[in-house]
C-alpha cells in the first residue's frame, strides 16, 4: 500500500496540522491502495506563505535556470515512468499500458513543450515609446482532478513554475498518489524551497481555502462545470485570476461523403478512452440520416471490440452516475445499439461499465446535453449541413470536437463553424504545443504550449521618455 503521512511545504516533508486522512481505493479491486493526509486551513496558510516567500527570488531567475531544473525533472520522470503509471492505475483505474503512454508519456511531452516555449519567448517588446514587460503573476493554486491526475498537474504547475510563479498543489482526494511521487521527483530535480508545495485534502476545505486566500494570485482548476462555478465565485472575493478547464459534450461530426470505415471506429474509440472519463471525449456522433443504419452497425462492431479492454470507473459513485444516465437514456426513448445497464459480465458488483451506444437520440434528451463521464456514445442524425452545425453547437459546452469529410478543405470549413476550443479534422493528431481550453461553460483560459505558458504572466507597460 502506498502510504504518505507528510505533506510538502517550503522544500520539506512535514507533518500536517490536519489530523484526518483519506484512503485511496483501487477502483479495479475495491481494495485500499493507499492513504494520504487530509489538510486543513492552517496547512493551506503555511503552504501559501512558503510560496509567497519564495516568489521574489524565483520570479527573478533567468529562463535558463528554470529550463535546467525542468530538464532534470523530465529525466527523472522518464526513469520513474513505470512506477508513476502503476500509481495512476491503482488510484484511478487506467490499464497500465494506457497509463504509461497517456497519463505519464503525454505529460513528459508537455513539459518538453513548455521548455521549448520558454526558451523561445521574448519577455519584452517595444511599442512606440513604451516597453511592454511580462512578469509572473505570483502564487498559483493548482487544483487538479482525478481522471488525468498527472496530465492536469503538469498542465497547471509546470507552466506556472516555468513562468517564474510559485505553486500550491491540491490533488483530487480520489487520486493523489501519483502527485505525491511527482512531488518527490520535483524536489529531487532541485526546485528551490517554497516554489512547489503540496497540500492534499477535500475540496470543501483545501480547495475553498486556496480559492479565497488573499495571498493566492491565481487559481487554475480542472473539474466539473458545477465545481468550476464555485471556484470562480470563491475567487471573486479577492479578484484573482481564474483559469477553468471544465466539462464537455463534444461532437464528432461526419459530413456526407466521409469515409465511415475510418471515422466511426475512430470516434467510438476516442469517446471510450480512459473509460470515457475525459472531458474532451467525443460523446456525440452526428451523422447524415441517410447513413445512420450503416453508422450504427460499424459503431456496434467497434464498441464490441473495445469491451473488456477499458479500465473501471474511478469510483463506485462514478459507476453509479454512468448507470443512472444509461437508465435515463432508455427512459427518454433512445434506442440501445449495444451495451446498456450493468457490468460487461452481466452483474453489478464492480465498477466496470458496459461500452454503450445509443441511437434515435434527439437534441433535447439529457444524454445529448449533459456530461455522462463514462463509456457512453450517442448517435444523432441530420438532414442538412446547417442542421448538423446547430446540433453540434446546441449544448452549454464547447471544449473539443471532430469533423470528418471527403476533403480536408470541406472539413476545415465546417470546423470553423463549431463553437469549441479545439477541433480535429479527419483524424488530426493531438498536439501538445497547441492551446487547449473551452468556449461557453467548458471553461476560461487555455492550457498547453506557448499560449498556456502565457496564462501565468501579468503585462506591464513602462512609458519611456520620447
């Protein structure tokens, strides 16, 4: 069992003032996989004070100094990738190979991207008689989710540190183990005391204390849209900057003439990755009515092939949420193409959901509007291109999406009509250098690459004598 009984503040592993602890449950087995402290407001105050003390020195270091530390961290992460993947697997259920490639490999690539962006940036520019200077914003609270614990930690804490900020990290209480090990590696990489601090605990205590803290200059949060609203409201009292990466109900739109044999299986797999527990998942497949029957057949085959390869829902509560939505879909009149309630083995004991595909789904149904966060895909049909765009844009969210067409030019033209932060055209690959974030209720701000790094700067204009 991975047990941690200290927290990381001011460069030291110290006993928390909070006396509670949190058991981390392996969702695949139901066994206790680890235990970590649960901090209180005093722990938050100590961590923020350490970050505040460290900020003047760290914020004035050169980019070369910060790059050197991050390069050491990259090497340490590579050396410890197997262990980190194991911790991700036992804390949130991702199969080991997927955890190694996506939960660990992708964050390493992201750090490399931030290093490249930092090396290439121009921190100052002249506009007329003004010198425009970008300066690190200050102390950043990074509040991370359970579905991609390392990915989101890196997306927040690393660009903040690279920009010259200091950070206080609060991982999800469901999946904190990999963050603890990551923090040990951060310390080994040589970040100065106070630059990186770790305070685990419950959102209503630690998250609230960080969001309202007068000495926190920015909160970067990933989670549900409802939780994001609470973070934004709490942060408003001190007028701090807030970056939110929230929910999604992303659409994969197949235009007439697209290759169904490529578009449909790819869309099904993308929806189901990480057991469907991705805010960017393409959970709606929007297709021409004339090919709906063919799409359903291909989707059923693809879903059946995936069945048994996915990990479990990350918690029993998450499993029940998905089950509730499947029942809602049936009650609303949607037709099951494959999957349905219960486990793949027909029971209801574990946290494994069946890979489920619904057809005959109308835009007003809850399963077409609300984020399910499980391996559930809904197929919607259209008669005209304008109707396809209306359906794709017709949810409160706008995080991700895809377009499939006979030509890239046709797909790109339609992609420009989508009110969403990122769109993949004809299977375009994920790019760690490109900004990621949402329109509408999917969030505020952008992560990744140069633009993600820029989120952590303030801009100052200095007027010089003419």
